[in-house]
C-alpha cells in the first residue's frame, strides 16, 4: 500500500518534516516515491511553516494512497487557508 506521511529531518529538538509518498513497508525516513512538501513546526519570524503541493496530494489520494492522520490534519489546514479570503 502507498501512504502519504511525514519523514523526520532536522536536528535534535529542532524537528523538520518532509511530506512524502512512500510504500507502507519502507522505514519512516527511508526511501520515498515523491516529496510533496514540508512541515516546520518550529517556524519563527518570516519562515514558512507549511508548504504542500495540493494538486499532487489529490492525485495520489485519487489513485489510492492513504493519508496518515497527521498529514490529513495538515492538508485540512492548508485547504482552509487557501479557501479563506486574504485580509
């Protein structure tokens, strides 16, 4: 099965996550098929905390890839931000 999940990077106590498409049998930080964006929970100042390629996520979900619960939450946040009018 193909899953869309987070792959951890960054230093100790400074996590950084890539959002990747991978085989469910591969390790969390192992091989992946495609990188779809990133999530930086420690973003400060002008740094961008979340970037997603929503078109590619929709494509992979359309061909049967499963989203992890955390990625599903992040996609919902990104869609809400794009749907909200800019102030």
